[in-house]
């Protein structure tokens, strides 16, 4: 039995040693993705707006048309937190994405930017490392598979740790600073792991789901929508469409509106826990005279319900800052666990005189570095696509500094880890 637990411990350590660097990159980016919208407010004060209990959807839409006359494929998103504006996204006549921000109370446009910002950087990097279109594997790209495969690593680390860590529930307060730095950091690693067990399990479950989701058919097929008659009134009346949606769906509150090719799509919340806006959906005609379809959260299948829960649980945005801050803090812990476990294992092996370490460490570092180099190339191309005519998009200097500082912090952490274990 003791030998078996020892074997599980070895597996836990070597998985961390060979996959810990890439796991750190994914966790570190996800940690900041949780608060990326709030960071954008800090680095770009022009986006800040006063809170309003009512949202001037129609006025915001009209103001966006005036500010960007060629804008099309418009989607409006309600503020997700204090100080945030109504977000309006659309494409111009060149096909480039444009991002406008409107005052929630008046609909007045307070800022007009390209699509690239801090939130976009972390969202793209954490989701697929910018590796969009590199290679496709039945619906999932290379970057998608690399990122989601880290959830499998998390699950393996969770299972192996629970098997070999005897009476792990005693580790909540097991910090030991009296027997030297090695024992102290080992106890820190164990305590961090025990406190974040629920978080690791949640990240593993949602991450593996994202992997599975790539190979499932879409849960919502716009091709099945009732066809709007050719002579129907297509003059947009956004206020009427939203009012019709809220009348048709008791308890429904609009959170986003998309002007589609055949209908107005209104997404929102109905009080259901841990559900993204897309879970509650109403489609109306452009003038709001007819409701075409209602999708209630209560009517979703178990699979569809889980699909709509995955994002809020993964990013912790279901409760605003009250849930985002704990997700951010536990993300930092998880990022630290990704590196410290392998470091402790290497130190332990050295004390025993075992030297077969250079090959797996070198391969791990080389593979991670190669992925990040390719990611940087594709990331540059994606960012340039957000600018006018392939030029670098206009971005506040503070946003560039923040993103640059994050990149430097990741490189420094990886380099220090490599120097410590080589």
C-alpha cells in the first residue's frame, strides 16, 4: 500500500514537472481574464459611466448609428459592473470591428474604440493562445486543444494528490515554518492545494467540458427560427422589441440585444443561478410586434443547462466583484501551485542524488517556449486585424503597459523556475 501511494506521488510530481509550465501560462492568463473588464476601466477612464437603474437601449443604438453611420451587425451589452457603460459592438463598411460605449442613462456615446483592449487580449490568449486557424482537429483548433488539455492535467493532479496525501483534510492549517525553508514551502504548497481543492475541481470540470463542447452540435440553431414574412415591418423599434420580450417571459430582464438578419435577439437573466445571459433568450420581429421564440432557463435540458452554467462558474462573474475577487485570488494560488510542486520535486530528487532530470525539464521548457513564440506571432496578426487597414489599433498607453507588464511577469516566472530546477 505504501509503495502504491509512493507511485501516485511520483506521478503527481512528474506530471507537474513536465506540464507545469504550460499549466502556469494558462492559469496565469485566466486569473487576469477574470478582472479584465475592471482593468480596462482603470487604464481607460473615458470608458467609465455613472450608474443608472434604467438602460437607454434605443437612445444608445441611435447614438451609435450617428457616431458610426456605416456600423452593422450591432450587438448591445448592458453594464456588467459599477462604473461600466453600455457596450456596443459592430462592424464598419470595411468589415473591421468597432467598439462604442454609451452612457446607461442617456445613451450618449462616451467613447469610441477599436475592438482590441485588455479584456480582448486575455480572452483570446486564455481561450486559444491566439492560435486561431493554425490547425483544426474536428472543430477544435490547436490552441483550443492545448488550453483545454490543461484541464485534464488539473484533474490528474487533483486525483493523485488525494490518493497519496494522507489525511489531507488536516492540511488547512498545516504551515510549518520551524524546520527550515524546504519544509515551510512544502507545507505552503500542501495548504494551498487543500484550500483550493474545490477550485481545482471546478476548473478541471469546466475546462474538460470546453474540450467536449467543441465536438457537440450547437444547442441553438437560428435556421429553425420562424421565417419573417418578406413584407413584414423591418423598421427597428428597439424599445418595443425589448418590452415585448420582457412581457413574453415573466421575470425576464434584458441584458444584451443583437440585431440579427431576421430578428432581434434579446438575452438576459430570469433569476436563475449561475447562468449566462444566453440561457434566457427571446426573439422578436424588428418592430417588436411579434414574439418569434422564447427560450426559458427552466425549459433547458440538463446538458443545455450545464452549457449555460460553465462560463459563469469558470470565470466567476455570476456575482460581480463579490465572486470575481475570490476567483482571482484562487487563480493566483493555482498558478503558484503549477510551479512550486515541480520545484519541490526537483529539490527532493537532488537530495537523493538522482540526476535524470535535465531531459524532461528541457523538453517542458522548450515546448512551452515554442508554443509561446508561435502564439506571439499569431497574437500580433490578430491584434493588427483589429486596427484600421491592418495597422496597429489605437489603444491607451496604460493598457499596453499593463499587458506588457503581464507578459514580462510570465516570462520572469518561467525563467526563474527554469533556473531553479536546471
